[in-house]
C-alpha cells in the first residue's frame, strides 16, 4: 500500500454500517436530508462541502465533492475560491489560538 488513502474506500462507504445498521441508517438519512435543496441549492451546498473537506483534510470528501461541484455546475474558479475561503478561516483559527500560547508563555515567564 502506497498510502493510507485508498480511493476504492469511497465507493464502499455504505458498508460502514454493517455492524451498526440502525446508526448508519440514521446518519445516512440525516446526511441525505442535509444535502437536499433548501434555502441553499445543491450547488451551493456542494461548494460548502468542498471547502469544509479541505479544512478537515479529508481526501475522500475532497474527491466526492469535487465531482459533485462539477456535476452541479460549479466551475474551477468557484471551487478554488471556496478552497481559499476554507484556507483563510483555518489559517485565522490557527493564528488566533496563538494568543493562548502567548498568554501561557507570559504567565510562565517571570
């Protein structure tokens, strides 16, 4: 195995509930409901999911939502902008936690 990530796992995701079918059904029902058209359309939801996938570093989700975005009419420019939004939020969150480091360092430094 060259990587922990195996693209074939994505196609087998439905099997994750074999040992807990009731819980899997609840999850997949919820998941399906979330991505139905509502105040946001399916294309917008796919762009959000693509951005979140990058923020949480999930290669399976990146693959799935890259495909979903393209299928729902997004273009590469929109998708790239969504990834930059995720990057900015992730970077800002990392930096603001630096204030915790500074507070602790100030407290420990006499």
